[in-house]
């Protein structure tokens, strides 16, 4: 387990980190390279793509958004998509809400969870048939509810998911036994998370450690839920955002490239 400490960041790294965070979060939203859809259970699932430069097959990263209304934070996901493409990844935001008529009422979340997970799995299968994608190296990067979905999908389909980056999520109790087959996993969580307790990250870390599965964990003091998104209230943490993003890229490079 790795633990974030402000004392480990030298002055120069702080400046660089804040610069990276500002670039990621404040640059103009990327014009999507492509948008399309695929069929799942008779439903049209929308996806937005960002393509890297260069020829040949590229590793891929599917971004999985959190809860909220359809389209929430699309501008931020556009920017992440572009940043991943700039780093050599075929990146995609998959709108899994389309599989359940865009429903995100809390009373329906658990019954929808498996449908959403299956829609994400279907998206992986579609992406794996893209001739520009290295089908052996497809990762999921999920946030909050999307992190739970990403971890669950990887636990159920470990041979199709090469790596998982999960921001402030966890593994649902019904799938705890599946931790023994998880692909490499990066756990990122704010210690002051008031929505999803940091205990979820620690629990997943313990499960993966017990199963001897490759993983890393970074916990951020004074970071709340969604610390790398701009939302009502003063939750955005630029230092944690920059550090977590760099760890995400490093982790993906080690596991996918």
C-alpha cells in the first residue's frame, strides 16, 4: 500500500503537479474525435471516442462515469479522453445509462447495476473487435458509482479486462470472492470522502492483498469525494488531482504498454 504525504512532494513537484492539474481541468474541452453507438439488449448505447496518433494497434481505456444526470461532467470526461489519447491510448466514454433508459434513481440503482455492468462488458467486446485496438490490453477507469461498476466488471470478466483504475469506489459485497481473480488494480480515494468512505478502498486493498493480486493504493488526506471534479462546494483538490492522474498514467503504462 502506498500513502500520499505532502512532505514527499518537493517544491518543484508541487508546481509541476498544479500545472498538470490546471491543464487537465481548465483547458478547453476536446472536440471528440468520434461518437457512435452500439446495440445492447435492443438498446442503443452511445459512446464517445478519442484516438491516439500513430499506426498500429493501441491499448485502450474505457472511462466509466459516476452517478448523476445523463451528461454530467461530459466536459471533464472529454478532457480526460483527450489526455489519454495524447498519451497513446484509444480512449472511450461509454454512456451505460442508455441500457436502462437513463435511469439513475437511487431506488433503482442496485437492480440496474447488473444491467449497467453487462452493458460495459458489451462495450469491451465491441472495442476488442476494433482493428485499431489491442484487444489484450483494455482497461477500465471508473469514478464513484462507475468505479464500483469497473471493479465489478473486471472481477467477473478478468480475462477481458487488463487493468482497473478506480477512483473512490470499491467492490460490491456479492463479488468479494471474485477478488482472487482481479486483474492489476489501482485504488485512489480521498481520506475525507463523506459520500463513499475510505474504508471501501482499504477493504478492497485488504481483499487484493489476501488474494496476492497486483494492486496499488493511494489515499489523499483532506480530499473529499470527487476531488478531481469541479462541483458545488470547495471540493476540488488540485494537488491530489495532479498526483492521482500521474499515478493513473504510470499504472496504465506499466500494465498496458
